C-alpha cells in the first residue's frame, strides 16, 4: 500500500507544480498580488485614519507631494 501512496503523491506533486507554473507564467499571479497589495494599503490607510487622524493627515500630505513629484519629469 505504501508503494501506491508514493506513486500517487509523486503524481500529485508533479501536477500541482505544473499548475503553479502555469499560474505564475500566465500573469494572473502578478495581477492578484498587485490587487492584494492595493487592498492591504487601503485597509491600513483606513485603520490609520480611524485610530490616529493626525498621523493620517501627515501621510496624506506626503502622498500628495509624492504624486506631484512623479508627474514632474526631470
């Protein structure tokens, strides 16, 4: 029975590796990671705004400066 279990485990590992490689290669993984990062950033901003409004105001001013700086091309 253990020999059959080893074969099944090897096949399952190979199939899952191929599925993961396909997911990463398709670009869907990068898109999902970007969406998750934006969601975490939005959540942290909401928490900061609720817990510490004065810190949020300072971060908002920094974000505005960064946005303007990115628009100005050297």
